[in-house]
C-alpha cells in the first residue's frame, strides 16, 4: 500500500540517497586528502551543490522505472 500513499518511496528516494551518499563520501575523501581534521565539514552552499549533482545523476529512465513500479501510471487525478 505504501507506493500508493507515498509513491516516492518506490525507489526514487533510495536512488537519490545512494547518489547523495556517494557525493558525501567523495567530498570527505577530498577533505582528507587536503589534510582537514573534520572531513564531514560542509556549508549550506556545498550541500546545495551536492543535492543538485545528485538530482542530475538520477536519470529520467530511473525515475520512470520507479514510477511505473508503483502501478499508479494508469490513474487520473480527480479534481
């Protein structure tokens, strides 16, 4: 029932989180290579850039596959 109530739970959020986690790890490695003590240090601008890169990394095909998995594509919104 979850895909009908929360269609983004059908894999889109999981996919976004996986890509974001990759961005976070790459950033931490970069800070470690630069000799930073706090490798998880981020500012708001860096977070926004990482979120944008993450959104760009989620392909339209992946979004379509996740959406189709919900089975909601045949339903029309009622107004």
